[in-house]
C-alpha cells in the first residue's frame, strides 16, 4: 500500500505524483474488473468500452455508472442463483471476503457489502490519517456506540479504529443509559462514536432519568456519523454543550470504497477528503450525468471509483450525496479536496421545480434554538416523493411551552426565513415538547426525517 503520497500535516503536497499514481491504479482496476467480472465485462461491452481505451482519468466518462438500484438487482440475481449475497458484480474470489455488512434496508431489501483483508487495511490507513485531524493519539479509549449488528458503522468501523491504533470499547447503540454510564465511568474514554441523534438522546437520558451530567465522563471529542447533523453548526454546538464542551468531528464514508473517507478539522472548512489516492472522486450533474470540474464552489453528486478495493469495488458508483466542493489549503495546513454535503439526492424533494434538501431545512431550524425550539423536526410528505405541492409542512418541536401568540409568531418567522433562503413555500407547525419522538429511528439508529401522509 502506497502511503507516502500523503503527508499527515500537509495532505497531498505533490499533486503531479498523486495524479500519476491514481491513473496507474485506475487502469489496473478497470482491467481487473473487466477480466474478473463477467457482470462488468458485459456492461462495458454493451457501450463499446474496453480497458485499453482508458488513457486519462477523464476517459472514465465512457464507463457506465453503477447505482443502488442496479446493485440491489445484481444481489437479488446472485442470491437467487445461490452464488453469493454480494451480487453478480463482485470481482474477487468470494472466499477472500472476510466480512459482510449491510445497509438498513429502509428503502427496500438490505444491500450487502463485503471486505477482504486489504479492503479493511485501506480503510484503516484512511483512519490513521484522520487521527491527527481529530487530535487523537494511539491508545486513546473510544466508546463505540453505533449499532454493532450488521451495520457498516458497527463492527467494521470498530475494527479499523483498532487497526489505526485506538483502543475501542464496543458498547453498541442499544445498551441503554445506565450501562453507558457505568462503562464510561470505568474505562475513562476520550472519544465517543455515535450518530448525532444518539448523542443528543443519550445525554438527555443521562440527565433526565439518572441525574447524571455527561460532562463528568471527561470525553474530549465526539465523532459523529450516519446522519447529516454532524455538519450542521447548531447541532454540533448542542452536542458539544451537552457533553461538556467536547470537540465535534463529522466523518463520512464513500460507498463501496471505504467506510470513512472524509473528516472535518478544527477549522470546520468542510470535510477533508483524505482518500484521494484510494478513491477517484467525480462530481456530476445528477440530471444529465455530465462531469463537472473539481473547482471551488462547484456543486454536484459525488461519484466514486475505488482504486484499491478488491471485493466489489465502486466503479463510477453514484453516491446520491450532493457535494459543494472547496479547494485551496485549509487553515490547518492540509491541502486536500474538501466538500460540504448539501444533502442526499434520494431525500431531495421538488417543490414547484425547486430542489429542497431536508438537511438544508434542518440547518435553518437549528438556528432558532435560542427562540425555543429543539433540533427535532420532520418533513411531512403529502404525495409520493420527490414532487410535493407547496406549502411543504415542517413539524418542529418546541423546547418548552410558549404562549399561543408567541408560537404563531415564531412559526411565521421560521416559515418566512425558510421560504426566503430556500426559495419554496413552507409551513411550520410547532409541536409541544415530547410529541415528536426525538429518537424515532430505522434499524441502524438513524433519525427519520419524513412523516408520510399519503
Ligand atoms: Zn483543515
């Protein structure tokens, strides 16, 4: 594994060497996929693409995209044939797969992801790069409070953190506040890993049910993942305060490339993409598929090609995540690609032709924290997404009771800000505290964002 291309404090300092390394890996990977996967060969042949046509990274434009729907179909076919759960598109020998994880399956049957030894090693290397970004030292004790069973953020991430040098306490996401408190007091952890909604819920459980101030455990940082909240300043602030002024880091992965690929630093200038030598990132216009330039301020859907992944590498895999790119050296000294996640293209709604991301609504709602609302909100769908008729109803929880007149005024004010900034008509309904389940979740403990009323 080539790791000297990345400098821990400065990032990718030699862009030319990086590009050379990447094109070499890309050619090798495309050839490997073509030679070892009849599934991919057929797809390439269908559009007349042959591996030797790939001379520059740009030539990847002639390789067909792959996405979640195709993946699901490929896995259904493979399972039906009694081949492997991982799909017709796997490239390695199924006997080399050491672990199978799955998604939650909220939008259908779960999909499965497999990792070989090398696949885990690559992710551990990316995790090692994240350690100085998070001010983490080898041996730091980490309470890992993601749901362990099947979920990628569960056991696989616990393992790579261990490989990166951290000491992992796999408490899981379902142990309850009492066990959490007993464990935290005993092991003296420095880091907590969990979803944003878990961080808020657990802190409140500890305070309200057991009279425990989470600050007493002495956590120095919380690493958030699995939900968009980790990139919203107000959500981060709330979590930091609840846990005693801890630093907040947000980590996100790249589908079928690496569990984690990007983290924010203390300067919060976007997520540092630490895996450029392992993952080829493209930004595309989600409507036309056209490749967009990787320039500062450009917004598009992230598309991944995994350069080292052995099992079922992402080959132009459409992530469904919409990024806004940031270029230039960050104040932390690292020169890497950086990006903000604008939202999931899956979650995107169309209100009278305007693209609406629930994460963007949540970011505005969060700003009203000192006006008496919590970060807990839902978007009400009155017809099958993405198209919704205005006004789009957003239900937001009040932190405490407000007089009726004040409630009305606040709702009107919030609606006005959302309508003005996001350019669609919105109607805010404020609900009493406790009437919007703060921890309504799917199987992976991710907070639900929609209420279906159609
Ligand atoms: Zn930075």
